[in-house]
C-alpha cells in the first residue's frame, strides 16, 4: 500500500466494525450518566414499582407546573418536582366522580415538544407499560417555538432516542445537513455512534480509579458549587430536592411573573417548517396510540390573552384549528380548555403557566370531562357517567361547522 | 468555518479532490474561491473587507515598487490603510472606553457612542501579512505579479483565521510549481491534522473547563488550586493554538504547500528570550522585523534598545486584544526581556563560573523558573480584566505559606469529582510537562525524521478512534480565533 493514511483508514474501519459487533462499552438505554428531568421521568416510568399506569399525562411545563403545584397543595407537603410523576389530585378528583381508582403517570417535561412526546409514546408506552389513555396537553409554543433549532436539540430527545430507532423520522428530526451527516456517521462508525456511552464508560473507570487512589473528603464538593463555577456544564442536570413545588394558598401564592419577553423571542419569526414538523409528530402520536388501542385526549391548554396576542391571527387560528381537526380525524377526544372561558389571569403564575389554584381548576374540569367521555371510559373499562357531546366526534363536528 | 466542524470535514476533502483533479493553472483560482467560501460561511459581507484590502494593498504596493522618489510616502500610506482598518474594527470601542475612563478621572462625565462593530475573523493576521508585504517591497524585494496569487496569499484558508503569519517570499513561489500528487502530502498532512485535532479536542477543550471555572470564580479555589489552574491554562493555550497550527499546516500540506511553524516546545525555554523564539514564532519574528527593527532595534544604546523592546512587546500584547490586560501582559513580557538582558549582563560582570551556568542543574532550574514566570504572565492574559488578574496574583503569592502546611484537603480540585478533569489535573499537568521533555528527547534522537511506518499507522488509528469517541458535539472555538 502506498499510503500510511489509507492503511490507517482501512484499519480504523476494521476496528470500528469489530468493535461494533462486540458492542463493547455500550450502556443500557436507561443507564443514565446523570439525571435530568427526562432521565428521572424515564427511570420512574420503567421502574417496576410504578406498575402499569392507566392514564399517562403528557405535555410541556404547561402541564407539569399545575400538576406538581396542585399535588403540593393537595398533600400539604413539598413535592420534589423531577421525581413526582403522578397526579394525586386528579386521581382523587376522578375517583370522586366515578368511584373508581385510576393510576396516572405524569410524563410532562419542561420544554417537551410533540417530537419528544412521539418518542415517549413510540418507545416507552407499549407492552406492559401501555396506558389505556394518554392525555396530551398542548400549547402554541409546542408547535411554534422558533428558538428550537431542531427536534433533536431537546433534553428529552437526547435520552428518549436511546430507546429505539429514529431512522424512519430522521428527515424531520435532523433536517439540517450537518445534523443528518452526524446521525449517518453515528450509524456507520460504531465508536462515533456510541460516543456518549463510551465516554461515560471511560469516565466511570477513571472516576472509580481516582476515588480509590484519592478519596474525596466529606463526600466531595456538592453540586451547588459546580453550578456556580461551571454554570454551562450539564445544564439540564437536576439534583434531588433542587426543584420543589411547595404548598401554597391564595394568600401566600407568589406574585404574577411577567415572562412575556421570553415568548416574544420564541414567537419573533414564525418558522412554519417547525410548525409542520411538530404537527406531523402529533399525528404520529395519534396513529401509534390508535394502533395500540390507547385512547388519546388532546387538551388545548389555557394561556393568557397577553401571551396569545404575541401570535398573529394566522398563526393562532392555524394552531387552534389544526389540533382540533387532527384530534377529530384520528378519533381522539378534544378538550378546549383555552376556549372554555373558565380561566382568567388570576389563575396564572405567568403568561402561560397556571398556578396551583388554576391547576386544581384544570384537573377538576379534566376529571369531569374524562369521566363523562364514553371513549375514555371504555378505554379504562369503566362506564361513562355522563355523555358530554362537546368532546365527542359528533360534538366536535358541530363545533367546526 | 471551524477546523473542528463537520462543515470542514466536507469542505477540505472536496477542495482537495478538485485541486488534484484540475490542471495546474486552475488550482490557484480554485483555492482562492475556496478560501473566500471558507471565510464567507461566517459572515458573507466580510468577504468584501478581505477582498477590498487585498485589491487596495496590491495596487498600493505596486505604486511603492514603481515610485522612484516617493517610496516612503507610499509605504506609509499602505501601512496606514492597514492599521486604520485594524484600528476601526478592533480598537475603536476600546479607544472610546479609554477616553471615557480618562475623562471620568478628570471628573468629566462623557457618554461615549458605543459602536456595534463585529471583529472580522483573522483581521489581525492578514493585516500583518499585508504590512509585511508592503515593507518587503519597499526594502527592494519583488512585487507579486498576479493579483490572484496575491489574493490567495492573503486569504489562503488554512492560515486565514489565526496564522501562522506567512512570508510572501516563501509562499508565492510554491504557487507556481506544477506539483504532482504525492501520497506523502496526504500522509503528512493528515497526520498533522489528526495530531492537531487531538491536541484541541482531547487536551485543550478539557483543560478549558477547569480554567474557565478557576478564572471566573477564583474565590472558590485555594492558592495551590490556582497554581494548578494557571498551569492548566498554560497547557490549554499551547495545545489549543499549536493544535490549530498543526491543522493549518496539515491542511496546507494536502495541497503540497508548506507554511511556517509556530511552536517549538516553548515550555522548555530556559529564559524569556528563548521562550519568544519558541512561542508563536511567526508573530515574534514579525514583531522583530516590522516593529522592533524599524523602531531602531538594538541600535542607539541600552535605554533606546530597552524602550524599543518594551514598546514592541506592549504593542504585541495589545495586538492580541483591545483590553488593558492584554496590554499589561505585553508590557510584562517586555519588562521580562529587559530584566533578562540585565540579568545576563550581571552574570557576565560578576563572573559567575561558566561551569555552573552550563550545568544541567542550572539549565533545569532555569526552565522551571522561566515556566513559572511565563505562567504568571498567562494570568494577565487569561483573566477577564486586571482586577481579577490582581486577585488571582495575590492568591498565588500565598503559595509558599500553603505549601508549608500542605494537605490534600487544600485542593478544591480534588473535591470536585464531576467533571473528572478537576481531580485529574494533579496527574495531567505533570504528564503534559513530561510530554514536552519526551518530545524533546525524541527530537534529539531524530525520531520524527523517520518514525517506524507501523507506528505512524497505529498512532493515526488510535487518534481516529479517540477523536470519534471524545469529539464533543460542539467544541469551543480556538482561542486565537478571537484575535
């Protein structure tokens, strides 16, 4: 051979192939090197203690914040947010109306997009973990956030994509040629594709050796120190009892926080590609759920008029119309909390998130609507208490005309 | 476009293939177009800046050559055009801030206009290349006949952003040689590129985390920690910049072109003067040839020489960035060079036994002392401002006391177990220093002239493996890109 470099390339390809066949250094998908909100949720979801939840709650912080906050009030105890994955208040409200117990799992995560919910549904909510009902609370940001470079840029994607093959949706997940090239290189070159696992395996060996050689005194430096000196390092990592929902009452609830500047950035330039991609993932979720005989409930989450006014009429109408039509077409239940007129500014902690008081109202309405929905109750193997036309296909058809 | 990006992974092989497939006459135009594509991926409008400066310099320098009695005027105009461009883009806001601070001291409250000027990448480097060209033609060297050749000299993508600062007499003749493809271009070039990426991704980027933490929050670290972190920065900047230079030289080598070296084991220098012969060589020789010597150099007596030395280094410091701490770093280097001269003369005067000066022990002690003096300079260089640099320096001065009562519990880096680079620092810093010694020993043994074929292949395969595993999704920019 004339060239050292060519020989090196051939040797590298051979090493990579042999390495790939042995899968040396690969970790189990649930072997997390550190814990983020997503990692905590996945671990809890897969644990045997959870059993099989009948209702999975999915969505972004619009769902997460009220559910956690309400349970802190309901139990009168602080709730460790990343580790709290039930809605005790909803379970209680549902039982009050139906007399039957249901078990929930709250898979709502900060910043969760439909593309993330798709991976959750496809890879995790199946087999022994297949829920009877998925309640998906959506807001306009989930589809219209122009700060999201691509679906693969979220923390949920980083961990959820480990649980299955995303190849059939890769053109949506990695639309940019560099992301796509990165993905394809990962498929072709084993050490490149498994670099997260291999880096973590290597790091563990080094850490364990160092811990033996030079044990840290007093258990080492706490994460709070690292947060100060390296704020960018693992910025999604979350420690136990770091994010708490504490019990509040109307009297001591924190004042309304104006987060409109953040949303101005998010809605500054409409990216219709992002919108279409995320809508496509919502359709995929509905399709997968239908195939698995899981009933879907799409909830248009309430937001404040201040926040809504940031969106053009075109963007807003397209969003509202699409989710309703898609839910209808796929046989899902659609609940329009946003258009219900039951939520006012006093129910919100900022321009989009309900506080625990507003959250309790939301969960009460949700329990009422679900217990009255024949499709939901059938999925749960329970009789419907009232037949509420507004959430049925016939009712929706009427509302669209 | 960054060298450590997927864009470059596509760009470089594409240009390489086209270059060798095309006939010789089309190669320079191809590289010129490629270089502008490379530059304009960052901010297309700044392609006009480099184009405008190239054409202006080419025309002006032709005037220098043709002029009989106004050469000095034309060279002055050329240098002024380049320096004014550099000043506008790099120093205008700094100048306005300095005036504001000066007026504030005099009790005048002036709201200076803040101009949103984005520093064009590589401007400090190509402006220095233009000045070198103008001065050399003024001194009687021939002009570059072809605008395309000259355009490539200015914009050649491997060296465009952070050097090495080329000399046109070395570069331009290479363009006219109708080179035939040789596998050794690929072998040597790719070996350099892989080594450079390894230095950057595996060493510099990891050390960067510790350095960032230490220099942003010195209050969280002890005196001994800060020494370790300062050593870490010394190696970070070396591996970052020499890694960049290796990639630049390797990329140029793929086309059969040679660009100058920039480093020669700088931390084995036995004095500060020697350090500057080993560190950022293309800059230090530029400063010598186009600043120090034109100012008078060592002519005109001791004090004039010292003034020239001091000003050269202070301006060299300011070249790195429009900030007081860079100026202070340059001034510190100038002062050290003067002190070194005085020290050397002092030794000669007192007649210290030459046997002692040439002993191994004295040489090793000199290297250790020089390394620490250089490291103190790096504190000025790396700190965000002089205030933080001062705080770190004061804490570093507590080291003797800390060493007298040493216990491992003094080291906060040992307590931070994640990222693992923190406790690893106590092993990595000595290992990097030893690597300097080993490389030097291998150099002495002429190992690199003909290393075993199998070993070269093995090193490349290992580097490919570790780079694919440890390459982060987004590696920080090279430090010298900001200058």
